[in-house]
C-alpha cells in the first residue's frame, strides 16, 4: 500500500519574499502614489504598479571600422549620458519595447532570479528545526513532499534555498501551474489563496494563515508547521471509501496518534 502524500507548499510557508522586490527594482515601478509597504505579498505583479518601458541597446562596431584616433574630448558625456564619440564607436542604437508583464518576468526569472528564489528569507526563524522534526516524526509512515510552482529558471535557485534550510523531504515536485500540484498530493499545507479556493473533492487542505488569505476560511488553520500537532478535529471522510480504509490501516500501525486526528 502506497504512503499518503503530505505536501508542504513553498510560497507562504517555507519561503517569503517580503519587501525585496521594490528595494531592488523600484525604477520599473510606478511609485507616484508611494510603494505599498506590506510585510507579506502574494501577488507582486498586481500589488505593485509595474510600468511599460523602452530599452535602448548599443553594439560596438567592429574594430576595423572604428577611427584610429579620436579626440579625448569626444568621450565627455553630456547631461543625457551621451558622448560625441558614440557615433564613431557604436552601431545605430536599437530600441526594444517591453510591456509591464515582460519587465516583471525579466526581474523575476532573469535579473534577480537567485536573489528572489535562492536567497529569499525563510518564513520564520525556527522553520528549519520545525520542518526537520516534522520529517523525522512522520517521514516513516507518510510521503513528505515539497511542492512549488516554478519555471525552468527558478528551479536551481529553489533547490539552493531548500539546501539552506536543511530540507529532509525525499520528494520534490515543481510544477508550472497550481492545478498540477493537486496531482501529487493527498493533503496540502499551503498559504496560496488560489490553492485554498480550488480544492478538489478528493483532496484535503490545511491553511497556513497569512495576511493575504485572511478572508479565506478553512476548517484547519495553522501559523507554523509545529501547529499541525495542535489540530484535533478530523477531516470529514466517507467511512466506506478506500481512503478511509487506508487511514485505518495507518492508524493501526502508526504511533503518531495526534497527527492521525487530521485525517481519521
């Protein structure tokens, strides 16, 4: 019999970005009304007013096409950052127009991908200890899974972050959409509003309370991983289902009665 899959979602539970975005990339954000200073942000693109922009790129000419002797005064910059020597040294400039979404994606997955996904702050100071204890207590009887919505560029930095918190999970699932996450879990611990609002009928969710999901109410709500041991009410599972039979089998041999109250 396969083990039940208990999955912990990265964003909002293990990793937080907090305010690193506006501090490092504020020149692409419309701050005419001030940058909102929220301690926890779920949707950076809609929280901050990203702007369309136009990039100008200059390419150096081939050496054999450059002048051999240019007056040093021609290298002096004017108030716009241009110099007379530019016309002798560079090909005609090219302009590239970027939408606000393209600027945001470049920030997220190119320019600061490691700072955001690899060097992000852990959600709270004792997270690494709590998650280690969680894996030790339940790893023998349940499949502990780390799930996260990532793309091709963010996977490596995310693995670095997981190594920094000393993750003991034995399975990691990186998906391109939240819908795919449900295919890999039975019970999901998450703060993600989209996941909390779209729970399949045969899945179960434990809400991690954060400022951006306070309006979403769930039967099971925690602040930290250690709080899982304080949940006493059972999930409402049909007693004639295969899932219920599996839970009874686990209860028969499992010494962790407190956690079993979550699912039986």
